[in-house]
């Protein structure tokens, strides 16, 4: 377009991988339109902050980032600030009251639908906050992968039909909207063609995929087709599975698909049946343990990850003891937790009971230590064993990466010593270079190799080439 204004745009994406995916789709449109992506607020024409509002701590992080953008704008009033994502989708009036005179425009979730319209009309202060739809909206220009040279996320659905009593996501992200299979397979093939070795399957609930199409248990069929993707792709990782939707067909697909790593993230939230019921979570701890048993029977080396909530309003001392007992019995290889956050518009918001902050803090400490002890035990059991490693970057004399048992950003890393034949290579941690580092006769960076584990702590491993 003649005389079209070209902007320097600085993007910031906060929160989960699903949020990051939305930003990546928006970045593809921004670049397609010829705008420049930069990473310094002070040099930007436009700052885009893609926000999270899942819990209070996420909103605090959002406000801290907006505060930094506002500081830049005070120094350079020509800067435009666009705030996108979950926070304006749910709390736009709050943002206006806090930052109204500094923020140029607001945009809700699935920002790729509206971001170029907002940028084209930036001087008119155009905003776009809409109620979420009922069908998947495919990004127009594809997506710019920002996770690294060798790993990427692929979103298979948006929204959630679960109504957990503590969770605001369905009220922000809307109902389940599964992505048509042909779009998923096409994007997966493009990513593999571009050198991606590991693909993370993401959604609010991957096991719900296809239900809105009238095809429950559609995930296993999708996995078999993804397993046939040609090219460099070697690992397919499953994140965020609802425990009662882990069907025999899904377990079979995990077992039989050679590219599907034996790893599953199953957020359980608690280990006390009454608390689970109060949370409106389907299933019981006994059913969860049975599912875990079936997964380990089918895939003896599977790595299971979970997440728990501490301090739910109806969590009695006995309920917390049951949670600890459950965690010890289940022995998750990887696990995390967060403390309960009272979220407006959720059913739990109106619960009169509450757990004192001091008690929540004490319980969080006990759970953290319990999970760490189990993780340390599991990791030390790997010493002397051979394991697959994706080599991602180099620092000093070590090459760092992740094993089949470790998801990017949420789990640990593994490092190995490597000899470098030449110092000519430029190396950086966050975005590994295209040039490869040679260790012995093997090209390492960007490759999945077999290493022997030689050391371990509760989170990370050390290894050596074999």
C-alpha cells in the first residue's frame, strides 16, 4: 500500500503457552504487513502487551509490565500502548480506570483477529473487546514461532467446557472450539519442514478435542496422523489432559505412536475426594490412581506431571493430609502447585469458608518439600541410564537441552560436556543459532541424541555422550 505507515512494534506476551500462541499468530500478521519487530520499549512506536489474568499473581505481573510501558510513554509520548488478551477480556474497566490516559487501545483474546485493524486505526484509538465466539478462528497469516529453533507449540482447540469452581478460564476464553484437523496437520507439517524437532500439543483441555464436532475421544486419531508427519519432527508432547478423559484409546495411541514421547501432563488439582467434589472436578482420587496405574502398565517409563491447588476454601487439615498422602502414593515424576486465588464470577468466589493465609503458606511449604523429595528420588533413579536429549544451546563448555521427560519452560534441563573444534560459533541461550556445534563426530545442536545420566538433583540432570 502506497505511503502506508510502517511501525516499530515491541511485543510482550505473558502467561501460558496458549496466550503465547495468540501472540505468535498476531506477529505473523504484523510482519506480513511489513512492520518491524523490536525488543526495546524506548525505540517502539507501538508496544503490545498480551496479558494473563488467570489468578491475582498473573494480574500483578501484567500491571508491572504495563507500568514499564507507561514509563517509556512518559519519556516518549508518541509511543502507543495496546493491551491484549485475558486481562482486558475480563477486567477492561479496571484497566481503563488504572491506565486510561496512557493505553491507546484494548483487545481481547484471539488478538490475531483484530490486531491489524487496531494498528491501522491506531490514531483513532480503536479498541476491540468482544464476547468470544463458538467456532475456531484460524490465523490468517500463519504463526511466527517464538519458542526456539527446535521446539514449538500447536494449539488444537480454544476455550473450555469444564466448569471447575475456582477457574475463570471458561468465562474469559469461552466455550470449547476445536480446530479443524486439516489445519492442525498442515501447520504441523510446515513446522517440521522448518526444522522443528519437538511439537507441544496444547489447549485448555486437549482430551476435549473434537467433542464440539460430535467426535468425543478424537485426540487418539489425531495423534496417529501427527505421528505420520514427515521431516525432522521426532517428538510430540501432550500437555493439559483431563484425568477422567484419558481413555483406553488415548493410552494405546501414546504407547503405539513412536513420535509421541512417553510424557503426559495431567492437572489433578487435589487428592481429597470432598475437595475435588467442591471444586467440581470429575473423578475421585481412586479413579485417578487407577488411570495412573494403566498409563504406567502400558508405558513403564512414562513421565507423569501434575498440578495441585493449596488452600481451597473447603480444604480442612484432614483434606490437606489426604492430598499429601495422595501425592506420595501417586509419585508424580514432575509436579507443581499454586495457592488458591479467589476469582470474581467463579462459583468458589461466594464460598464463605476460607483458609488463613498463614496456614496456606505452611501447607504450601509442606507440599513443595514433598514434591521435591519425590522428584529427587525419581531423578536419581535415572543415574547410569541412557536417555534421549534434545540439544538446544551452549554455554561455556556445556551443551544444554531437555530429555523426553522434560517440557520446555516448566520442567528441568540436562547438560553435557562437549568439545568445540572452533570458537567461531556465536552462541546464545534463549534462541540457539542455526550453526551447529560439533562434539566428537556428532552434530549436536538441534539434534536428539542418546546420553547417559551421570548426575541429578531434584530438577536438573547431568549426562555424558555415549
